[in-house]
């Protein structure tokens, strides 16, 4: 199974500053040159919502404040500038092999 | 408008079988794959299994012996059955539509299932 190690577990950021969440995959999630790494936002009491798919592509309606990047199996979700509405738990997910797996989640709070 | 909605019992007794239904709208089950994902209270997301648009299935090996997913395309419904439930199966169960690259573009609201006597 592909293990996704997500860090930090929680993160407190000042409004307007940058939040960086990391997700390290235990092996490649690349298929035909596309990294099948996806990011979700789950606000308290709500269902998950796709933010970023295929490493860096924003889902429809997702603002440019959210961006994805990758460096040698280490995937990053960046939120800049952070807004109050971004308080949520963020999960990475790989779509390459079964079982599909998720990271353990990062809880973002406003400092 | 794409919609998914889970339904089923909120309480199941230990050792019993869980039966959930996911009713979809706005797309055809012959064109999209539908997955089940669950989330224990206060914990992360666990992929359970998928039913392909073709009708084939794939399960999480951790659940494989207990889990069955099927569908009725004419009724736009996907079914989950899981037997031998234990307290650790207490979770919110989601059905979700999968897009091309294995991400979930639409989710149901989820149904909370408590396993307790």
C-alpha cells in the first residue's frame, strides 16, 4: 500500500500569512507523467471537498490562494493568504493504486 | 446537478450486517465509478471500495472479507453491505463519485452509523 505521511498534524497561522502542509508518499504516484496526488478540505461537520487534483490543478471554483507542488515524493499544499474561512482539516489522497489511501490530516487553525 | 445521498440505519448491533444505499442524480452509473469512504468520529478518511461503471468491484483488503458493493443502474442506486460489524466500524459512511484521475469530485452528505448494543 502507498503510505501518505502528512505533516504537521495541526497548524496555527496568522490571518493573511502562509500555511504549508506536507504529504510524503512512500512511493511514486506518477502515471504517464501525472502525479495522481489530490488534496481535500473538510470543514468541521461537513463533507470533504476537492481542492487540488493531479498535484497542482485547482478544482472548479477554488481560489488561486490554494496551490499544490511536488518535490521528489514530497507534496505540498500551500494556502496564501490564509483567510478565516480556511479553518478546516486538510487531507492528501493518492489515486494511483488500490487501496486508495489518504494522509492522516492536518488541522488548520487561525492564530 | 450532480448529487449523491446515502441512506441507512443509524444504529446497528454488533455482529450484525450494515446495509447502506447511495442514490445518485445528475449522472449515470454506467459512466462513472462510485466509491465508499468512511470516517470514524474525530479520525481520518478510509477508502472502502469501488464499483466501476462496468459493474466490477474492488475492495480494501482490510475489509474485503466483510464487504460487498453492488448497484442497480436503472434506479441510480449503489449498495454497500458489510457484515460482522464491530464497535470500531462506527463511522460516517460516504459515497463519492470518482473523476478520471482517481479523485472524488462529488460526495454525499454522509450517514453516521453507530455500532452498539
